[in-house]
C-alpha cells in the first residue's frame, strides 16, 4: 500500500509526548485531544493539517512519559509519522494505535514543510514526490505491521484470538 501526503516538518530533536500533546488534555476524548496536537511547537498546527498529511521529525520523537500522545495525532487523520528515530514506548504506542511510525535516518534532509511524500508501507521506502529522491526506512517488527494493518492492537488481538479458537 502507498500513502501520499503533505509534510509538516518539526526538525527539533527530542520532541516529548508532552510537546506532542500536553498532559492537561489527557482526560479529553481523542478528537478533542487532536485540537491540541503539537500546539506547544506550532499553535495553529491542528487547524492547518489535513487528513492524510504526515509529521516529519528529528531524533527521539515521542520520548518521555508513557502518555498516549499518539491519540492526538491519529485523531487528525495523520496516517504516519516519519522521524529520524523514535522513543521506544511511543513507537510501540503508534503501532498499537494503527499509526505508521517510520524510522528513516536522513529524513530531515529530504523534505521541507509543504513537500509531498509517498510511503510504500510494504517496503518502507519514503520518496519525496517533487524531487524524486528517496530513503529506506527501517523495517518494522512483523507484530507491529500486523497491528497497524488490522487497525490497531485491539482488532489485531481479537482476530488472533478468533483464529486460535477456530483451530
């Protein structure tokens, strides 16, 4: 499958879950959390981003607490985050929430905000449509790919239990 979308570049490193979505919004439903996504770095981000767009970021994106800040990203219809690297727990939370976390060293040099990216989710090749330059993203563990393709951790586990019960 190929995903194509507009880039919103956050070149900072170590963007924590608290910067992705402030903890004071934890209690809100995901759609409301989305209205506050990335507001610490760009107060108007949630009003500008469109479903299908991508976040591109530096190293250690989603570091910090176990706060499920990925809900605010997914609520905006963003299907993937492409970063130089991720915080481990955030990476896992993304997969469990059916959000593609694509670790792609060199991505900050490949794109600017407003560029169009294409991600091949089978190979994790990330291509800048305008320049035709591409990079190879790091492979995802199969269990994470399965979760994303199933629509998240809960649908994945339900299907797995159904198959096991069927024998």
